[in-house]
């Protein structure tokens, strides 16, 4: 780990001031990803601004019928919060599908959004990686790419976003609230993370001097009909090869609204709203779910070692929707 | 850095060479240390204070050997900076027994032969203490899932689950 200086501001204005005044400064909260990357010399901040004690640690009503998750609420406290369990069980289940109890006790909701990819080459500083060192090349495209993207990748980067929580937040149409010295801003979840394109070093649209203060959940939580399906190499404590957050609003057997977000397949939680809209008004049947799965996966491109993900994702979508509709 | 920022922070940025004051309460005893900011809680415990019961396995939050309780909550001591835990209450494996009387989980691990080499055991036991306090494990499968952050390369998992279940009685 490189040497760095440390500060622990006591309020949000001081924290954004602190991160703006120090060169190469980063916020640290749970630290579960940042410290890991620092130990591997993948990230080398010169200064850490410890925000872990700021008063952003509450879950409250947001005045719009939904809940506001403070950025510093831990993943565990969020997943086990009675109102989250009752109104957003999809979110609870997605969080509990990720990491370990110890990590969930440390990791924060804001930090979860900022997790970096688990691409082996991003972690290995001896290999080229456009995300870690722009312009150096992508080792994964012609390397061992079993865990990599099948949707939305670029010639520069085929990394995936590793979060489970974010897949549920994408399906729920959450909003990310951020602030900086320039003022407050709210970012729709779909616009928070980005595709790699020619600038894979940028995981998201947050500016370096901005801090996440909260995540807003809309009123609609799909508590009746939802599934978080995670497919991984072992039964617990592994990143997703493919995951699906499926949420349905049903009237009888007729679909009013469908949300389908995929994890483990792209640089961001993957949604295809046109495909989702095609389910509206149709009966909840396996055939219709197979059709929508085909639409979502139609543009998928596999690499040498991850071709299997294309069929896997298709089947996972059908199974997740079938579970959400209680067909199986 | 401006003076205004200095005033607003409780602990302003220090020059690289300057260690920071860190106060940890470990197993009921106060420890006042001077640590550089990059010292993990795990290294502070083992290298600076001498509590070597907490083990370093992977040092990346993947194996759970370093599990301790901070303010009663189980975390990976390798994935947190000691300076970030200033003022907090840390419980390690050394703090669980009451004098010569083993903690019920320690006794259960002995009773059920829940280890071979024993390297992961302090982390397993501290993790199980946290698990019981969280009150979420109702079945053996729950125990397995909620102990998944603790790896045992000897493969003593069945006996570990037995040991934990014997303490919870299956009704936590």
C-alpha cells in the first residue's frame, strides 16, 4: 500500500472541501473494496477522507412514498431493516446474495455503488488494463475472460460491474443523491453507472469531488412478485456469473409492468426497457418470458471463455420471471 | 490546505511521517497508540499490541481468519484501518473467555472437534459470536450461509456447524 494522509471531517461540507483540497484524495467509508485495491496497488490515493462517521446513516421516509437510504447505512442494516424487508424485499435479497456477513456489516450503501470490477487483469498490476491504466490495452479480450461482459462491452474493456445490490436498485428505478461544493444533484440509477466505450477508466458519472449522500427508492417496491436469482460458481460468497432482478406487477395473470435487470453481464446493471415494455398486457407465461429473454440477449457477444453466459442469461431471465410470477 | 479546513476537521491531515493518535478499547482494556494511517486494525492488534489470537489469512477480506467484533459487530479486521476505529470497543478471541472458563462457543468447538490445524478457529468463533447476536440463523442451512465468510481449509465445516448449533440449540 502506498503511504497516504488521513482526515476525518465531521460534516458533509467539510468532507467535500477536504476531498477537493487534497490531490489524489478519495473518500473512505466501509473500505471493503478501496483498501483491497490499495493493498494490490491498483488504487493509490494520496489522501483518504474518512466519512464513516458522518450523519448519513439513517433510513427514512423520503416524502414521496418511498424510502431514503443514507449513503452510510451498512449493507447489513439495509437488508435487515423492517421497512426494506417489507416494502423492498427484492433489495434485501439482492444485498444478502452478495459478499459475507462480515463484509456486509462494514460495506455501506453508497460504497456499494462505487465497487470496482473484479476483472482479474484490473487487479493484476503486472498486466495491461485500460480501466486501470488508460491506453495500456485490454488483457481480458484475448485472455481468460470467463467472468466478463456479454452486453455493452467495447474494444477497450469487457469488465463487468460486480454488485448485487445495484441490480435490484436498477430494477427499482432508484435515484442517487449526490452533493459537492457546486451543490446538490440527483442521478437516475440508469444514468449512474456507464458503459466502458473509449473511457473505461470511468465506472460511473459521479464527479471526483462529489459525495453520495443517499439513495432514494420510489414507492413501487414489487413486494408481491419479485425474484433475485444469482448464478455463481459456489453456493455462497462468490460474485455472480449472471444475476437477474425480476419484478412484476400483475393483475390476475396479466402483466401490467415488468422490470428485468441483469448483473454479471455488463459494465453496469443491464436493463432493456423496450423488451420489458413488450410484456405489458400479456399473460405471465413461460413462452412470453422466453420471448422477452430472447429480446434482451439478442445483441449479446461472447468471448472465448464466456460464451456460456449467453444461454445462461437467457435461461436465468426465464426462471427469474417464472419465479416472480409464481409459475414455479 | 486552508486554516478553515483545519478547524472543521477533528483530525486534520498529518504529514506522512507523523503517526496519528489512536485509542482502541480491546477486550475491556484501553490502548493508546501512535499509528500511521495505513496500519490495518489487524496489524495494530497483532504487530503493535501483541494480540496474536486474531489471524492473518488472506489479508483481503476473503477468508475470515481476522474476524473480530467491533462494538459487538463482526467485521474483517484486515479490511479496516485502525485509525478509523478510534474510540471503538474491539473484542478478539482473547476477550471471550471468562478467566479460565471458556466461552460457550470455545467449549463447543473443543467438544465437537470443530477444527484441525486451528488457524481459522479464532475467526470462526468470533464470527459465530456475531452470528448469534445478529439472531438471523434459524436452521443449519442458515448457519452455513451466515458463516460463509469464514473459510476452513482443513474442511471442518460439518463439525463447525455442529458446534455452533449446539450453542444456539437451533433456536436463535
